[in-house]
C-alpha cells in the first residue's frame, strides 16, 4: 500500500522483476533435487541470473540455497555409494534412487564426481567460501615486491634480456 494520485492509500502492484515466494520455493526444491542452478531455474521458468541476484540481496534465500545444495550433494553422494556397492556386489545399480525416493538428475559417473568436486571446492571447513574473488587480506609489500621481481625474471628470460 502506498499513497498516490490524491488518495491516501492505493494498492501497489508488485514489480514484474520481483519473483514470488512460490517460485523461490520451487527453485530451492529443484536445486535440492538436482544440484544444478541452470536446470532448476529453467524448470521454474525464471532466468538463473535472477536467482543469483536474489541470493546476493537476500540472506535467508542464500541460506536456503546453500542448504538445498548441501542436501542435494548428500543425496548425490549416497547415489554414487549405492551405485558403487551395486557394482561391487555384482548387481545392476537401481537408477540413483535414495531411501527417501528422491532421484538425482540423470548423469554419468564422471559428471557426478565433477559436481561433487565443485561442491568440495566451494565449501571448506563447513563454511561457504566467499563468492567474491580477491576478498581477504591485502598482500604485504614484501609479497608484492617478490611477485613483481618474479614476473620481471620471466620477462627477461622470454625476451632474452639476460643474454645482453
């Protein structure tokens, strides 16, 4: 509700750029099932970049996002474990179903391991790694001097300056 056109209050129309809570919940549900942001956004009918923008602005949504990924990765790990056990026991894998009936999106073993590797790289010590590259401590003057000298030595070798 807001004021306008000589009236005390008028009902404000929601912005077309704002995503409903239902769409957000649907995206989070799909993300937990697939561990795939692009596919989850496609299934929701919203551009994936929109969800990344919402994640940057909304801490609650960002926490739900991370929780959904953690759940999805656990389900993926269990699916890989069941598939490995099936191979060891000499039976055919059951298609990736886990105990609760949720199915991970169809993928090869290589794709599944690559996805798990990304997850491991994004989470260290139980905390989400910063999304901003370069964030952290500033290098000392000795570290920057050392890096500059190392790069100058590379240039000297490449251009033959040390042979003059």
